[in-house]
C-alpha cells in the first residue's frame, strides 16, 4: 500500500516529494512523473526535422464525409447516408 505523501510542501501542492524520502515502491510509481518534470530540449522546427531526414505525413481531413465513410466501412449493417444528412 502506498502511503500519502506528507512531505510535499504546502505552498506547492502539485510538487513531487523529495526522492530521498520515498520507498522503493513509491519511487517506482512516481518515476515517470519525475521524468516528465525534468528539463527538456527545445522543440525542433520543421526545417531541423527535415534536415534529419523526416518527411511530412499525409492525412485525410476529418470531415463529416470521412466520418460517414469510416462508419460505413465498420458498421455495414447500419450505414450512414452522407448525401441525405448533408441535404438536411
């Protein structure tokens, strides 16, 4: 059972407790949150990503027609009629 964190400063209720006060189990549970709060590198621009060889991903816009088509592909027994819905 994980005990409540009494060692969190009251002026910062969202802060994580000091790692030295944690049990092994608590440390294992909270490690991902400590990693999330660590300093990160700057976000790369598209120009930098392109220089590394990344390519843009093409995607279909998510509009009513696409939703109806995906629904109809999955649920053929209860199709959505895009043309009728568009005219209403």
